[in-house]
């Protein structure tokens, strides 16, 4: 185990990972261990893939909202750019052919060479999955434009209720769907599905031989240790353990998701309906005095300092509409969940009441809104406060 291993990775490791990838996709598709390239987590896998497919200045289309880390993973060292594909709440942020075409044409107008499309399925931050129709549209689009498709599927086994997850690997197996397989690449990781991000096990699975060969050479800069490979191979080869783990994980995620959604609904806060991932997409647009991203950031700061909870603002995920926030609910114990919901509900109730009162009186005089935690007032009026006074905190005359 202490001896140096070649860049291909241990055979039993690649075989176990290939088998597990098939397992998380309902055993409807098989993966070839020879096409598996290991990397130091999905972060390294994305960077290597970007290096293989694009030159500095080239770009990938990415549907919004998307994982904030892509700005780091794909851009910092590669020089690659990201062109957002704008998705909207009016259709639950579903990706459409119209949105893809608009983003592609915008890139062309700006003289940006589009080399690929990157999607996350299941989505981070939405917690939704792509249906067969959408995935088929993606394949048709990238074939027509002759650009690559990178499918980030690191949340494949976090789906906790119907509909079930469909991998891009299943779509291209359909004999009725025309596809140039050299354009298809999957990024995977065990960090989310198995719950050990610290092990840094990332996977590139490409149907393109040149990409596999190039990525394998580059993987020398981010190898998975031989000790970790032995451990993972042993763990994933235990079918009984894997089956129990995946089932129990889905059960707990479903329970936690339900607790949060029901708890927020008690104060009129809605969430995007989802069925996967470790988070939910919460709609706080009703708490914004103005529908702007500046107001969203001010609300975020108020929640941090008053509620003592950090929920990620939608602007950090390049969301096109202000007022959406991502809540990660899978990294807390039951007590923390109860405390978090209690604080959020108290904040929303008080804030809504004060906003109504302020609206009724704003024509008569300026009104400084107070929140449910008195200590916040002292903090906000302090000359040392770093928070810009938000209209949520301080109402002005109409």
C-alpha cells in the first residue's frame, strides 16, 4: 500500500468505482473501468477537464443558478471563461433550448469561442434533476453546435424521492438519439454520495479516448493516495453495506427536507420543489423592500448578524433574480435544525409585521425598523458597524 502506484489507479479501485457509478444510476448503464481517470476531488476533475477541452479565452456555457465554486475550479488557472445560460423562476429554473441558443449567440457576438456546456445534474443549488426530455435537448444542442458536454453528477445518489435520477450516460445509450460520444464527459465524486469529501476522490469519465489519455497524464498532479484507493475499493465492493448506506442516506435526506419545508411554510416561506442534493432553494423575495441584488446582500448580512445563520445568497450562484437563498440542511444535527427553524420563523414573523407597520406609517414620518433581537439595534447604530443600513432595517418616507 505504501508503494507508488501508476497514474491509471489500482485496478480494483477503478472497478469498484465503475460498479458504484452504475449502482447509483439504477444499474441501467455500465461504466468501463478503463475510462475512469482519478483526481483530487471534483474540483481537480473539473480543472483537468477544462484544461483538456479548452484554451485560455475559450468558454463554457453554464445554466444559472450554478455552483459558485465553478468560477474557481474552471477559471483560475485555465484562463477559461463561463457564459451564463439564464434560467428563471417562472418555469422553476428549468433549462430550455431557447435559453441555450440565447447564451450561445451572446457568446458569438462577444467573439467568445464556446467550447462546451457544463451542467450539474442533480443541481447545486436547486436540488432538482433533469428529465429525459431536457437531457435529450442538451445532446441535440451540443451535437448541432459541435461543442462538448460536461455533466457534473456528483449528487447522483442523493435523490430521495421520485422522479429518479437519469444520467447523461443513459441518454446516449438510447439508439433513437443521435450523439457524437466524443463530446460527452462525466465528472463524478464520492464526496456527496458517500459523505467523505476529505478523502478527495474525484473521477473523470470520458467517452473520448484523447481526453482520457490527456487527463490521465495530468492526473499525476492530483492523484488519490494508494491507501485511499485500497479503502474505497474495499468499501464499495461490499454490496450489502453500499445498498444499506444509499437507502438510509436517501431516507434521512427526505426526512430533513420535509422538516425544513414544513417549518418554513408555517411563516409563508416557499421553497423550490426538489428531490435531491443536500440543500433547498428558499424564496425570500417577500422580504426585499426592492427587488435588487443590493437588497439581497443587505438581507443576507442582517440574517447573519441577527439570526446567526449563514444562508447563501442567490447572487453568489449567479441567479438572475434577487431574493433566492440556498439552505444547506444536511450538515446539521437534529437540535441544530430545530434551533435554526425557530430563529428563521421568529425573524420572518417579526420582519413581516414591521414591514407592514412601516408601510402604513411611512407617509407620516421616517421609521427605523426594529428586529426580533434587540442586540442588533445596538450593533447597527454603532459607528464601528460594518453593515450598510438596509431599507429592510431602516425605512424611509415613501
